[in-house]
C-alpha cells in the first residue's frame, strides 16, 4: 500500500481546510464532541453484552517516573498511626474512637506518563486557540478562561473502537520508524471487521504500552516512538472521530517537521477541536477485544470537573 508523507506546507494548510471553527457556533466549547448524539450513546449501550469492564489507564504513582514532568506529590495530613494511643487528638471525624485519613495529592498530568485528556485550551497555533480564541485567554491568574475541561462535566459515553495496528502487522510493537498511516488504519479495520464512524472514540494500539508494562522502570517515553503520521488527520476529519486516544501521545515522534512538530496535537486540537486521550494502557483492552472477537465497545470517559484547567487525569473504561 502506498503511504504518502505530506510535506509541512500541506500540513500547515490543513489548519484551514480541516478547520471546524464556527461549525458549531462562535461560543462552541465541545469541538468534535458535538458529533456524539443521544443516538450514539443509545447504540453504544447496546454493545454491552458480557458485562465486562476494562480500564484503559495507567496507575498514578508517587515518586519519580520516566516521562513525568514533575514528581507526583502525596502529603499525608492525617493517618492511622497511633490510632489507639491514649490522648490522641481527634481530627476529621471529631471523635475519640472514630477517625479518618486524608491527604493532599498534586501532579502534572500533561506529558508522556499519566493517562490524561487534553482539553481544547491545551495547544495554541499562531497565538490562537480552537475557534479563534486568543491564546492569552489561558493565563497565570485564572488558568483557561475558555475551552477548559469543564465541557466534559457530563462525561463522554459513546462507541469506542480499538484499531490494533501492531497486531495487524504481526508485531508486538511498531518500530519508531514505522508511523501509522491511513492505510494502516484501514487494514486494521479490514482484519478486525470494524469500521470507524462519526461520533466514535478511536484508540490506536502501537504496542508501546506493552513495552512499558513489561519493564516500567527502564521504559523511556522520550525516545523516538511510533504514533499517528500527520497523513491521518484528513482521515480522522472525514470519519468524524469525536475523540482520539492511543498508547503513546498520539504523534509519531520525532515527526520530522521543524515547525509543525506535533501535527496531531496542533491541527487536531486547534483546527479541528479534537479532544485527545494521551498515554493509554491498551494491553488489557486489546486482550479483551481478542478474547471476545470484537473491537467495539461502550466507552465511558469521566474527567474531573476542574475549573480553568487544560485537561484532566482520566480513567477511560470500556464495557463489553
């Protein structure tokens, strides 16, 4: 199959030709999530037959991890230590016999380790956000004044589809010099007997999460990795994909483009209004799909209701 690598000028042109600015109104905050209708949710619920639920997220651990921008912090404010000691000062439950633990947790979720959602406030191009908003609408005092993660307050429930391109190519993990083209997506569709359609959440498995699971301490997410080649962007637009996830941070890295360094992030988020789920753990999902012989499922994605925040840690759950 011929695979055509677009040049950078063509990709930059997609900022206009693939743009969804104004498509759903000047005040739109949902972007491609507008493609998920009540009917999509109803049909997704019909996919639940076995009653099996599968997480697509990694554990969030305290301490240094490869790919973590800043170490996750956990500060215990109250614990069970000394709970039976005489004279212990009650804290949360204000009782001499009953008490509770509590803690502070802080983390940077953007990056290459934590499974997280990128909201439409996460990426800028030429000083603009999705739908033409100024990048200055994201500031150090108020955070994201537009396009934060709050539009996901009711969650995302729709059909999810896993395209296991690594499996389709007969390898455990794609080589970093083997980015995924539309032809690879369509070959996976053919082999799996599924077709990606409007309102779907598409997951791409490259096999990277298998490498990470096998040796998490030595896994280096900053090394060259496979992912979507920019050529997939018109395909995603044409298919009407509502949200995109993968076991990497979407983009084939390094992309080879000096200005449009991460085309899926820039064109996808800024022009198309495409929400991303980075760094999924897709090994359990792939094993379950293979066991049941079907690559579609009901998906539930529930982000934290964070005001002014450009994304959220997330635990996407597939239900079969």
